[in-house]
C-alpha cells in the first residue's frame, strides 16, 4: 500500500509538468536560451570593447611620449648637423664628388638607425644601396657593403650576406662626436680595400622631409689618376706642396680626413632624419589612436545603451504582466 500511495503521489506531482502542447514548451525554452545567450554575448562585447579602449589609450600615451622625446633630441642634433656641413664642403670643392666615376672596387657604406618606428628612412637607404650595388658590380667589378645600424643589416643580410664586409651597430647609443666617428672611419679604412667609398644616408630637410643622398670618396690613387686625366680634378696640379711630403702622401691624408668629415656629417644627417621621421610617425599614430578611440567609445555607448533599454523594457513588461 505504501508503494501504491507513493506512485499516486508521484503522478500527482508530475502531472502539471507535462504540457498538452509540447511544441509551445519547446519554443518557449529555446527563446529563453537565445535570450540568455544574447544577454551573455552583449555583456562580453561590452567588456571586450572596454578592454580595447584601455589598450588604445595606453598606445596613444606611448606614441605621444615618443614624439615628445624625439622632439627634445632633434633640436640639439640639428644644430650639430648644420655646423658639420662646413667640414666636408671644402673637400668637395677641392677633391670633388664624382658618383659616376668608373672604378673596379666599390665599397657602399649604408647608414641606418638601430631602432624602428621612424617611417621609411631605413628602407630608402637600403633601396638606394641596392641600386648602387647593381650599377657598380659586374664581371670585372667588385662591390662590398659596410653597414651602420641594425635596420639596414636586417634587410641586406637577406640577399647580400656574402657581400657584407663590416657591420657596426649602436653608433648613436651615445651622443655623436667627431672623435667617435673618426675612429670608426679609421677602422673602415683599415678593413676594406677600395677605389671608391660611396656613403648612403638620408639628408635632413625638415621634420617631414629627407632626401636619400650619396657621397663619393675616391682613393688617393684614383684621385691622382683623375687629376692627371684633367676634368674636375685637373686643378689639383696647380697647388704647390710645401714640406717634405710627397703628393701621394698629401692626397692620402686629405682622403682620410675627407672620409671622416663626410662620415661625421652623414651620421648626424641620418640621426636628424630619423628623429624627424619618428616625430611624424608618432604624431600620425597618436591621431589614428584618437580616431580609433572615438569609434570604440561610440560603439561602447551604443552597446551599453542597448543593454539598458532592453532591461527597462523587461522591467516594464513584467510590471504590466503583474498588473494585468
């Protein structure tokens, strides 16, 4: 009897749970599930947008700070660069700058930066260097690379690793001075054989403008040969040499001093171009981050407002159902 009573009680309790319209019950349960999923996705989307806004704000702070740092460094280096231009100009007037001279051994000195986020200055220098390499290499000609900076090294090592003679990095780790560059120039001259040194760098024009430039330094033998042949260097024979030094020794000293002066100016010009390009790039990045932040703020407000509106509708509907 106890078991029969238990079965009767179970049937009585379970009877209200069995709907006479199972399809309506399924539709109502699916609708409830979809509503829960929709509300869950909405809350997750709001959180994702909030996290994205936080990330964009942090990026904008970093780009603004980098722009200010580049601007503070640019002014002092720009003054040095303008003063250094007077060093190599007398040598150019005396020994000339002949980029089209035909020689057997060319060394391409590519100057780049060690850090990125500075626009396309490094790509421009590498592209110019590759163009010079194609023009100065051939069956009876030899061209080699001397690289200053990590960025040019990373690009040239892909297709010209066997042609790289020397790599120097962290040149601009400390403030650039003539003594440092003169030691570097002396190391380059000791480690390479050349008929012409072709220095590739970016000449500073303004904060938003730079020009890929090539300066050519000829070896004393080529200078003497070009002077004997006349042309631009023919006026060298009109100068008298005082002292015990021969013409070859004088040309050797002049060429070495010319190379160090041109290198000093080229490193400063490239540093100016790097800082100017970084200022421009960081300014563009900051403005782009601001635009992205505005769009994310609008999306966040719309999502939040939709969530609030949905909750109000549910509250009002529930209150209306209770009153009815």
